[in-house]
């Protein structure tokens, strides 16, 4: 049964209109006459509409238009009541033609989303409607805006993380993480607990990795049986109001061996340093380095095989990326994961992951499950 204590998260027109105004400023700065958004996640972010076929026309004068097909007429009017609705199956070309007919010559589009064929359809829709029409890439402009969360987004993420915390606590309290169960059984049990607590979906395929499988960073749970002495790594999350949580905890079945405690303590130190490095203005590469340095100095640098973390929100992986190859600096109200790991092939591995909000007074921890080494 859903948890009635969860907040009611809504996305009224005023909030999405503010987001469109931020994109409108991008259009003005780039001297664009309009922008077409065709990434469905970005359409949802800018309008609140959740259908499976849509595009959005954002104009400098504020006369924005949402296009979808006839299956979603009622839904579009309910979820985006402040927008003009156009009903067309080919949403983006319909909006491109509308923009061109209304004098838009420089039309922004999402080049990282639109295929070559899709671009051809946009160009065809604009052809013959005036000389000089030109599609112009806005690259990942909306994803850049999405990297900084507003208050409603942070509360939805907090609720999603709370669901995951409670689901894991109930799994452990009920003896669900024990020798003799398969990885797949544990994963399905954890998923069902998140759904019963109010998650609308799981964030991604839950990772349950026991014994030697815990040394595989993204192992998919199978029929492997949990056994005494195993590391058991759980990487999972809940989705609430469209927003995703992400957390990893690693346990030991029985008393930990010395090597297990050493590796766990090393990863815990790395994770703490990574969290402490989440300060406004910090370069993402420096945050990664803060967490990676103790692992490298301990001789396990090659066993930390991925970046430190990533943004999370309407998608499980968003900007910014925290890695040695990342770019940019942290800003207030970015929501990111910190998830270092050490993976020893054939033996086992440890990853500890939290979701946090970057803040001027330090990071706000959203995943509250203890990070102490727990022997079950």
C-alpha cells in the first residue's frame, strides 16, 4: 500500500512557464526566432505533459505551442492548460511549419536528439515558406537547465530517496537479505517493496550482486545463490513523480574477513571525501579526484573503473558528470550521486552511493541509510 506521508508533488503551469522563460532567454541570446523541443523528457520538464508523442514550440513572445496526436487530446489539455495545443501525428514537422509560416527564419532544434531523417522532415516542413529559413542546433540547452533543480524537483527526489531507504530497511528487517536466496529473488523483493511504498516505478533494473559477482560494477541479477561470507552489493532506486533516486549499499553475509573490511573502509573513506568535496564552485574533476586519490594511493586505482557520480532527476543519468573527463563546476541545487567503488575480480567488490543536493552550506544528503559495514 502506498505511503500516505509522501508529499503531493504537482507541476502547475506557473512552474513550467518559468522553465520555458529560462529557455526563452537562450533563444534570445542565440538570436533564434523559435525553438522546437522534441526530447520527450524535456517536453515534460517544460510543460508537465507526459504522453509518448509530443513536441514543443517555444517562442520569444511567449506564445508557446504543444503538439501531440489524437490519443492525448484530453491529457494534453489537462496537463498543459496554459498552452495552445496542436493535434498532429508528426509533431515536430507540424510545429516547424507553423513557426515558419509565422516568420521564424532561425529555428532552434535539439541536434543531439533529432535524427538525420528527422532533420530532413523539419527542413521539408520549412521549405517554400520563405527564403532564408534555417534550423540551428541548440545542443543540450534544456539538459543544462535541468541540471539545476527547483524546490519541487528536490522534494520529489527526497521522496523517491525516502521510498528506497524504507524499502531496504524493511527488506533487512524481514530477513530478506540472507544466504540461500538468489540474486533475482532479492531484487524482485526489493522492487516490490519500493512499489508498495508509493514508487510509480523502479529507477532502473535493480542490481543485486553477491560473492564474486559483486566485483562486476553493473552485474545483472541472476540465479546465483547468496552464501555466507559473500559481499552483497545492492544498487537500486525508486521513481516518484517522475524523479529518480539512486543508492548503493554493500553488505557482508556473516563476519567480514580482514580483506573485506579493508576494502570497505577504503571505499567508505573515498565516499566521505567525495561528499565533502561537493561545494558550490568546485570543478567536477576536482570532486572526482578528491574521492579517487585515497583509492589510488592504496594501490587500487585500476579497480575503481568508473566516474565518481552523475546528476539525477527526470532521468537516472543527467548532467553534471563527476569524473576525470567531466567539464564544468558545481552550482547550488544540482543533485548528484557520489559512488566510488573497488572491484576485485574473482573475489568481490564494494560500492557505496548516495544522492545529494549541492548547497551553499554543504551537501544535503537525500539517501539516509547507514553506510556502516553491516554483517547480516
